[in-house]
C-alpha cells in the first residue's frame, strides 16, 4: 500500500523506522528485531540505507520481509550521492522487483573519501535529482523526502532551505518526513512557513526516543537539534541511571507525540533504533489514543 493513500485516511497512526544490518553475521538478529516491531502493526515501517549503499541489499531484504510476512507497508530508503546513474537505476529496478511501492529519496551523507573531491564529476548532487530519476523511471512509486524543521546543516538559512524543499516537492515528492526534533514548537513554526511557501504535501514528524545519555551527543551531531531546557534537565537528572533514563526518554517521546496528535498531526514516525521494547512501550502508552 502506498503511504500517500495511508495518509489520506486522516486517522491517528504511528510508524517506525528500522535500519538494516551492517554485516551478514548480524542479519538474523536485526531481522528478528524488525519483525518484533512489525508485529506491533504500525501504519508503515521505513528501512534505512547504508552510507554509500553498503547495506542496500539488506535494506530490500528487510523491507520485503516486513511487507510479505506481516503485511506492513514498507518504505525503502534510497540514497544517491556516492552512486553512479547506472547503480541507482539498478537499485530502482531492485526495489520494483521486490514489490516495494514506497521510496524515500535522499541525497545521503557524503563519504569521507569524497568530501574533498571535485563535485562536478558526481552523478548526483542533491536529492531532487534522485526524485526526478525515480519519476523518469516509469515506475509508479510513492516518493517521500526528508525535511529539517530547524534547518538543513548545509543551508545558509531557513528561507533557502525551504526554497530547495519546494523544488524537491515540485519534482515529485508526495510526502515529507522530518529529521528528529525535541521541541514541538519548532515543528509548528516550520509547518506554518512551508505552507506559506506553497508546500502542501503531508509532513510526518520524526520523533527520536532518547533512551541513554550517549544518544544526546549523537543526535546533536547528526541534526544539530535544539535541546530545550526541559529535556536537558531530564538528561542531567536521569542520564547516569540507564533504567531511569530509558523510562524518562520514552515518557518524553510519548509526551511529544500526544502533543502532536492534539495539534492536528495524524501520523508520527518514531526512530526506533531497532529496539522492539522501546517501540512497544511507546505504542502501549498511546493505546487508547490509537485505539489499539
């Protein structure tokens, strides 16, 4: 099922992101974790794509397994920055062959060995080029894209960021999923600005449950996320106690999601980090709200 059709239902729902194994030896354990999350029957599950496409085969294996075994719609991530056009077209054909209808079109992180290279020689520079490639492929994919409520780390300002976001939507993105954020007011302000700019596609907020103190530093390095004082106090108080931090982090994420639902958001995407217990606890906290 296409995610664009799911979003038209206008009912409250929850989806989860998982990531594929980095090596073949860890495939079974990761597969089992993703299956446990699929058993929660989320609205859909997204499967990330390794840097440089290194785990692309596993992305499709996991996405296909989720869809076929549990009937959960899957969204396969696809990145392009370190790939040739031939490689990307092969990946697109692989996605089609796997029966995946939904693709998250991303530029991807620039590998270290490419950061100082001459970018003129690259086949792809931006996600919008991948969106166009997917549209030109002749396949009837539902294409999603990423957005940054606080600003893309490489943009000089939010106005520029939104300009390029609209270009991506105009090229064929049917929905957007946000990078993690920890202050919902940042999202609401962002939504107002993009609607004013003419971006009308659904926006799915992405929420990251921080269940251990080490995740905070990584979250900041990945997205430059603003950490509100309320969240900083939580980490300061409970960061040294793993069990307490896990419970507090789940509670904070749950509170974020409830506020989003209360303010008109219908689907929230949770970055589960392949942790079935965290995914289950969040869904359980929302059981009556979601009717599950």
